[in-house]
C-alpha cells in the first residue's frame, strides 16, 4: 500500500482549476519533492491530502485513510503549513506542550523529545520566550517540531526551510533524511531546488495544476535541454515555461 495515493484528485475554486486530476502513488519511506511555480497548486494539494480542503472530484488516501476523513487522518499525519498558525501569547515550549497534550502525549518522554528537537534546532535558549517575540525563522522551527512531534507516518512540509539560516536549514534537511530512513514518508514543497537535490528520492513537477513530470531528481536534471550538464533548475524551467516563444526557441535548438 502506498503511503500517499491519489486518483484524478481535483480542486476547483470557482473558475480556477487549482489541481487538475492529480495521480500520485508514493511508497512509504520516500522523500517526495513537490515542485512548481507560484500558483501551480502545491499548497492546495497539501491541504487536500491533510483533510483541510475537500476535493472537488477524484479521491485520495494517506496512510490508508481517505482524505475526506479528517479525524481519521490526524494521528497519521503531520503538517507544516505555508504560514503556521501559532499562539502568539504562548512561549515556544508552551505551544509544543499544548499540542502534545491535544494529542494525548503529555508525558515525560514527549517533554524529552521536545527538548531534544529544540536543542538540535538551536532554539533551546528561546524556548521560554513568547512566540510574539520570535523571528520568522524561530517560528518556523517551532512549527516544524510541532509537525513531527507525534512521529507521524506521513509528514507534509510546505517550504520547510523558509526563513531558516543555513545551519538550521541543513539541520532540517538532515532531520528529513532521518525521518525517511526510519520509514516516515515526507512530502515537501519548496522553491529552493538544492534542498530537493539533497533530500528527495523522487520529484514531481506541478504546472497549472497538472503533474508534468515525475522522476528521481538526477534523472530529471539529465532530461533537461542542456542534456548531460542539465540541472534540476534547467529541467524545472523547461517543464514550466509559460512563454510560447521560449518554448519554440527551445525546440529549435534541440536538434
Ligand atoms: N482558498 C482559495 N480560494 C480561491 N482560490 C484559491 C484558494 N487557494 C488557492 N487558490 C488558487 O489556486 C491556485 C493554486 O494555489 P496554491 O496556493 O495551491 O499554489 P502554490 O503552488 O502553493 O503556490 P506558491 O508556490 O506561491 O505557494 C492559484 O491560482 C490560487 O489563486
Ligand atoms: Mg504554496
């Protein structure tokens, strides 16, 4: 059974077709990099896969649970949203303790886990500071810990390294690999292509709501116009070109 499975998963907002008949089949333990230009439908897909947005049509299951079963999904998934909602008046530690309590994990082992994760992300010294006084990166770290705290089967990370300094970004990359090595499936979107090159087993490129390519990152790079020297960035730009003239000139230079 795939950890993430969708069939013709579609989301329409009025006239906008945000996600157009998406078919995914992602095995457990995979790090899946979900790429695409602004507005391609990445966040909308994640919101459907986490039960927050109802598909207009098609179907999907995460960890074997139907994506319309929000309560059923909850114990199996973690989600780092694009703009994580946090309790401004709480300290970082209180926020995490509160969420652990909601998940029935208010125990010493969980407190140890929170301490360890905050330490690894260099946030231990600020754990007792109010979130209202946090920087963007500090908020992002708390939100990341919140997403993985309950050791979910499948973790959805929308721009996980957004706002992070290079050291913290590297720590998160290592944590993502560690999650996958222990069997967790990680579905992440980012515009920072080196993150994907470093951690992803498989990459899907979404363009205008449609999956236009899916392959290992190095294989995608080789497919690019520049051939053997192509990069993932070349492949991305080729596959998501909006300017018809650019497409035509790319074709003209192919042979
Ligand atoms: N709640 C909503 N109501 C109406 N339209 C929406 C809504 N959410 C998303 N859309 C539209 O759906 C399309 C996909 O948006 P989405 O946020 O999924 O893109 P994205 O790939 O996450 O982009 P980005 O890289 O900028 O985060 C866009 O055209 C957007 O305007
Ligand atoms: Mg988005």
